[in-house]
C-alpha cells in the first residue's frame, strides 16, 4: 500500500511505494539523517529529510497529487462576546 508523506511549511506531498510501517522503520533506522524511498512515479527514488516531514499516512488513492488534506476553514474576523459560565455577557471593566 503506498504512503503519502506530507511536509511542514506548505502543501507539499510525496507518494512513495513503501507502506506506512516501512516508512516508520526507515525513519527510525536513519537516525535523523536523510534516507531514500521509492517513488511510484517517473522519478524512481526520492530522498526524504526527516526534519522537514510533518506526518505520513496510507494513500487513499494512487491518482494525482492534490496536496495536503484540506485544513479547517479560516477563522472569521467576527468577534464573539465574552460570557460567564451561564452564557451571560460580561461587561468591560473601566480603566482607572
């Protein structure tokens, strides 16, 4: 089963032929040094720097590389009222 490796700092993903267990074994045996995995595409081999990897998971499909999974929707700029434990709005304290 192929594995998707997602890198920190952007929507960068690489798919490799190794299954997630083999990827984990490669990480531990590399001791923090870059290591080589097999790319199912036309590149043949990819070298992975473990310091830049955010996470990896089993590939859901072997199709095109669409990037990292969608993040949660962006936060709205609307401010929510501050309430007490009963849901009543808390008034602002006056500055002295």
